[in-house]
C-alpha cells in the first residue's frame, strides 16, 4: 500500500523559533487547508542542533508532549528532527547512544515520526572516523540506518543530506559520489529531503526530480524554501506557491514548506501550497496552467485571509519551546526578560563532553529564551477604513516571491525609473511643453499610487496586533522610501533640485535584489534624493489613537538633526534644555553626539516610533583612538564654530560653559587596565515618550552585538552613583561594577567583557576627571 502524499510545514529556518501558542494555532489551520504534516526543526533551538546531546528537562518535555498531543487532535503528523552533524563522531558508540537516547526520550512523549538532518555542515569526517568510514556519506548512512532500526523502522523517517540541492553537489550533480552512496547505502524505508536545483529554487522541473529520484533510488520529498526569508530580514514573501507543476506530485513523496520566520504572515504560502498539492494530474506535461493557476490560488487565499485582519488578537507573549543560545541577540524589537526555570537541572546537564573531548556548555535555566513583554493591547476604536481584498493584493505584490515582484510593484518601479531617467534633451519631440506635461502627469500618477500604498500601511494597524507587529517593520522601509521619492519628485518639479541623469536600464523589471521592493525603489533614486531631511518625517494623522510600534535601525546622515534635538531635549537633567541654549541649540549635540557621528557612525543606531526618531545609541570600538581623533580633528572645528567665553566665569551661561570645554578640554588618559579588556564604550539617550517601554535593552543589544562583531574584547561606560535604576538596568545586561580604590565622586564605572571566559573585572584607578564629552550620557538623561 502506497503512503499518502506528505504536505505540510517544516519549522526549519534560522532565527527566533515559533512559540508553543503559534504551533498550536498552526495545526488546526493547516488541517483545515488539507495538509497533514508538521516537522519540528528550528535551527536556533540549541537542543535540536548545537547541543543535540542534551536531553530535554522535565518542563521542556511536558511542553513537547502537549504539542505532540495537540497535533494528533488535528490529524497532523508530528515529525521530530534532530541535527547532530555539526560535531558528531559517527564511529563513537557513546555518541550513538546519546543520539538514540535523545530520540527515545521524544518517542516516549508520543512522537512516532523522526528525521535526522545533516544539512549546512562541513562535508568532512572527524579524524576518529577516517579509519572506519570511507566518506561522510557512508558515515551518515550508517548512523541513520542504526537509529532507524533502533526506533523500530517508523513509517515516517526522513533524512536530509549534506548535498541537499544540485548547487551543493560536488563537483556537480552528475559527478557527485555523495548522492549515489546515500542512495545505495540508506535503507529504502527512509525518505530523503531535497530542495531542488538550488537552496531557494525558482523552478523545480519534472526532469530534475526524475534524475535525482534515479540517483537516490526513491521518490524524494521537497524541503521547499520558496517562501523562506531567514537569509534576508528585509523581505517577506506573500506570493502564491508557484514554479512547480502539479505534474511533480506523482514523482514526489511529499512537500514540506519552510516558510517565513514570521508565523502570522504565512497564510497565503501555506494555503496555496495546499491547493497545489490537491491537483495531482496523470500526465507529466508541465504546462498545467489550466490545472493549477497561481493567480487563482492567490485570489482564493486572499479572500480567506482577509477576515483575519479584523479579528482582535494580541501578539503572542509566550516563549519558544526551547532555548536558543547565542543567537538571542538577533531580536532587536522587544525587551528581553529572563524566564525562571520550571524545574531544577542536574550539574551533568549543564555541560556535555563530546567524543572529540570538546566541552559543550549549555545555558542554565536562567538563560532560557526570554518572554517578550510588549504592550500589545489593541485600542478599542472603530476601524474607519478596514482592509479590503484589493489592499491585500497590493500588499502581496510588494512582498511577492524571491525572484519576482507582483505586477503593481513592477509598475511602480518602472514609473519611478522613467521619472528619474527622463531627459527631455534626448527626446525626438521638439515640443518641450508636451514632454514636461507628460512628466508632470506621470509624477502625479506616482504620487497617487504612493499615497494609496502609504494608506494601506495605516490599515494594517488594526485589531489583529499579531499581524500588525509582524508586518510593520517591513512596510516601514517602503513607506520611508516612497515619502523620499515623493519629496524628491516635488523638488525636481519645482526646480529646487538638479541631478545627473543615468541611462535607463535595459531591463527595468526587477529580480532578486537584496532588500526586495523597498531596496529597489532606493536604487532607482539618485544620490540627491537622499539629501532631503524632511522625507524621514513620517506623517501620523492621529498618533495617540494607535498602539505605538518601535523600530531599531542603523543611523543614516539625515538622522543627525533628530539626534541633536534629542540631546537638547534631555540636556537639563533629563528635561528640555532648549531654554538653556537659545542662541546655539546645536552646541549640546556637538558635544555629546557629533564626535560619534563623525568618527564612528557605523556603530550608531536609532529608535523610531510613529512620530519619528525618539532615541539613539552610539558606540566606539577603541576609546583611546576615538579621543585622539576628538582632540586632533573635532575640537579645532568646534573652537572655530564657538567663541571662547570671557575670563569672568560669573558671567557665563550654559553655552559658555560648554564652549569652554571645547577651548580648554581636560586631558583624557584611558588606563591600560580599562583599555585592555574593555576598550570600547557606548552611550544612549531616549526621549521621554520612549522611556519605560523596554526599548533601552533593544538599542543596547544592537550596539553590543556590533561591537562584538567588530572584534572588541569588551565595553565600558559610566553613570552617576545616584542612578540606582540605571545601575540595575546595566547589571541585568551583564555589566559589572568596577571596584576602584579611589572612587570618583559622581561616577560609577561599569564593564562588560565579550569573552565568555573572562569572569572578573580589573580594578581601575582613574587618572583624570572625565571630560565634558565623556562616554556616558551624563550630558543628557539616560534611560
């Protein structure tokens, strides 16, 4: 009896895993679509991949048990996948036992289907394996067969090869020795996963599947990354399942979609896949538009998805099933609060030694994935302009598929390209007035279409907060670029801006650009379009009527005005200091912000809300070099900009006091015991409207990760000893107070080492008072 065709979802992406609540919601949804399978394989579940040897704790096991039971209630086959290939010694009996024990633990929780994944690893054997196995393929097949038989030959058992697509075959698909070995050595009861010609395949043909089936001696199962977005976090994919003829169905054992990382926006990808899977046809004629039409499947999915936008639903605040380890820094838009352990863990579980002798440290219970305490309550307000079917089609066109945009997005790109590249001097017509009228007409069309898109984005801010929070960061970039384009076109129309024309590209239709639709809009605009600061001011019709969404992004030059403004608004002990600097409002920004933007702008991040920029964080990799540049390059400019105050200090105002710091700066010497282990420093600042929202940690997390990636060993900062709140805040982020024999009266130094083996902090003796342009934000209230 042949097995039923597998159609379902694999949670197999890199990034923050879905939560238990989201997975439980997924099962009835895909069951309603007609799907039958879910595979648990999140790359950032460290017990799935990086420390796969570690068994699940009591609380984790209970969560997993409930999840498996929930899947069975909806007739969804639950496949548990384990990925041991990063460091497994295949010939070790100890390693084999750990692998079997881990899967046995999951089987006792009710799981009946399993998978072993050997993807995204180095195709090399451990030295201990070389005497026993000819190749990695022989080793992987041996381990998989052993586990398969140990579990009693489950009816569903999957294997993901290291060469899982044609592009990864060495030296080529037809010359590979790996795949034929897997096909020959692997038990025929084990199904093999395959992504097609590439990791993300635009098309998968019947001919290519027949070829791989022949090599592997069985029907493959497609692990489909068509809608995966973990490789480009500026894109979503809402287009229909396409590029795969229904004629493939008889040639495959199944298809598992590895969709967008954002759970809520996968409705259309999964709905259309389910539609495709039901249209099995006898012929292998791939011209089957009459059988499966992606545009019709999209229309059906849009109609079914539309009501979800009107359902009041708060964003989920549950934690993912398992901890994720070092990649937790990737989430920048939420505040992290550690979760307390549900049950104690033994010392043996805190560290596991692999066969190679390497110690595998695993997080303690206090390091588990934090909860996400967002203020997600949707305001009780009437929706004046609810989302429509046409709105959803437009949204899908802007976030279509990896290799193409939707038709309306293409039209907008072509129109903007025409407007930017139009040059009346190169036209054949002698009637310049007609040409000018045509340009104005198309400019007005572009503005109208842009306004429709911006209005669409405001409609997303509806009762369903889960959808809103997942879509909002992606539409923000497009909205910003459209505002920039509109402002630029208006300036050109009024002859307020001239720019160099560029030749029209041969093929204006866009394909596969990093960053998607928003990035392509930016590529079309000339450099002059990026010099206008006002385009960053996003219009908010009623900012108090909607729940505010915060977004962290890198600094760009147009942000300088707003960072200076924030510095000024917090300069009077955390209050508005505009009255202190009536003649020179920029002077406080020139002291506290300007040097960082001049010498270290790549380590600057800004926080935005619906009203604009509301906070920033600044970082410096090497504090000593930074101050050398400040003294040699920045201070001379400031001395030219601001006159030195007179000798009578009794007549000085606030501007004079800051200006004196430029003309008579104290000497800064960074002690070696500080510059050695903690050479970097940071400062940040938030407006009052953004304080108390948990966004400080998001900003700090961004810059700390950037400093770490830049090779910094550690970071320091200083705060006032009276700021108990901020002392506790930094302590929660891993900073430790530096005990100094001579404690400065108004400063507490804190440090954080990026080397996990460095536990203590050296004692530091300050050699001078910190200057006015000090690393801490004492010139502006911190938060």
